[in-house]
C-alpha cells in the first residue's frame, strides 16, 4: 500500500526494479496491500567470529543489522547531482580480498564514492559503515535510516537522536562519529526525507523526534566529506527489544556512550584479521584468480556462520541450528582443517538429545539422528579425536537405539 500511495519515495534496490514496468524484475502487483522481495533475494553477510549474529548488505550497499529491522542507506551529493545507489547504474560491489568486508562503489565525477561494511568485536559488537571519497572534489554524504530491508517493509514508529546516538523505537540504531551538520526526519504522511536532502532543505543539527503511527518514520544525516577523506558510522549487532520507556532507552544510550568511532578498527584492519583466520587449515593454490577468491570467500562464510556451539546455514531467515545442515557444514570445516570449530559444535550434541535418544534441534526434523551420528563419525575419521569420541559415544549409542526402535 505504501508503495502505491507514495510512488515518489526512494525504495530499496529490489523494490525500485520490481515496480518498474521497464525492468526485467517487474511484477504486476494488482491490489495487494504489501510488497515482498521476490526478484533480488541476494545479499552478503558480514560479521565476526566473536558474534552469534550477522548483518546483511544488499547489492547496492543497503545495510540491515537485525532480522526484520530497519536499514541504513547511503546517498552521495557530488558536484553534478545527488547519487542514490538503489537507482544508480554505475555501481560495483565486491568482497575485499575475499573476506566478509563488502565494498560498494558508486561512480561520481572524477572518481568513486566507496562504501565498505564490516563488523568488529569488543565491548560492543558493531557493524561499521565506512565511506571514502575517492575523488578529487569534496562531496556530501547522507546516512539514511530507512523503514525497509532486503525482504520487505519494516516498522519504525519513533526516531529520535540522543547526543550522537540515533534511536529507533527505543533501540540504539546508528552511532554517529559527531553531531550531524544537517539532517532531516519525516513520516509517511509528511513524505520521504530524501526530498529534503535532494532539495537542500535539511535543517541544522540533529532533527526533532518524529513519531509515525503508520510505522514509516525515517531520517537522514548529512555530512561534508573532503576529497580523499573517510567517514564512519556504526550500528550495534546485538538485538534489543523495542521499548517505549524513556529511562530504558537512555540507559542503552549510556551503555554505548564510551565508544569512540575514531578508534574503531578500519576496514583494512578487518581484512587483515580475516586473512589471519584463513591462513589456518588447509591451503589451496589454483591459477585462476576468480576461482581462488571464490574458495576463500566460501571458507570465510563457513567460519562466519560458526556461532560457538552452533552453526547456522543463514544470517537471518534461516538463522537456526539444524542437524541436517550442520552435517554438511561441519564436514566442510573439518575438510578445510578448522577442527576446533567443528569440535565445539559436536561437543554440544549430547545435551541436544532427548532421554529417548532422539537428537532434537527443530520440530519435525525427522532425519536428525542419522545426520548427527554421521557427523560425529566423519569428524572422528578425519581427526582421530579420541577424547571427543569418548565424550559423545553414549549419545551415539542412544541415537542408534532410537533409530532401531523407530524402524520396528
């Protein structure tokens, strides 16, 4: 409904194409009251080994930190016009050195505006959005809090700024390095804040709080960026529940107040950290560079989805532990020599087993016992880990007994 009523809004990459009759991705929508992404369900995960959660980046650099949440977009004001990545043609995206650092470049006069997205660990797990002006001229950068994500619309009822922390429904959403020189915030009825940015009618400083019963509150924060300079903002990775209590929201702000975005690791630091992880285990050298990068990208993804004593097959919709998926993933980790990660997950199998011998992760996972026992056997075959085998052998025995009883 929002898309039909407000066709002048700036929408995410997938939706801009899905509602364009001249696009190959066009889908006639009739009178459906909602829109979901059916055409461009491709995104890239970013995270770090110390976190159980990942953020996702769409093909134009839209960053979504939590499942079913708002997103952070980026707009570039160059000498010719404002460049909106979701609508631009001259956009290139890649992984930096085949690790979970996503680089999106938009062509502007004289060079590129380059966005890099990566995650860092520490006192607070953060997703960092870094923008570099790789052109000889100064530009303007707008960081835009948007009520949608790569799957569909998202509900954002309240946006306010506390110091340098942007709050969305009582949750810290964006951590700014410094107060914005100019900004704009708006609601569904008042129209998209992109018009204030594009028309240069943004207000000075931080915007006033906005509340939108329709759930489409949004805001944009505009900064100047000199040539060859870089600016960063951050988003917390840890999911927090919505709250209408101002005291709770302010406590969350205080918890983040000590963070210094100037001192956070750069994207180059994140790349070096990931490359150190990939230097472990089996090394493969192939003459084709693209194939070599694909191998390393997949090794990075395997490590990224390892979450301590769990391993999950996806960042958001499918962010759950399943024995059947773990069988493939842990076997791959073991084959590449990441035995410690595989061992950590397998060691949790006995406590995932019911008293009757059934290995249970999700309801109706009928094939879990075979998957669990095969995974344990395969790990032992490749590692000869006698200590772990002794630890899980009673669970294997009980699991085999459950299969026998089921067959009868």
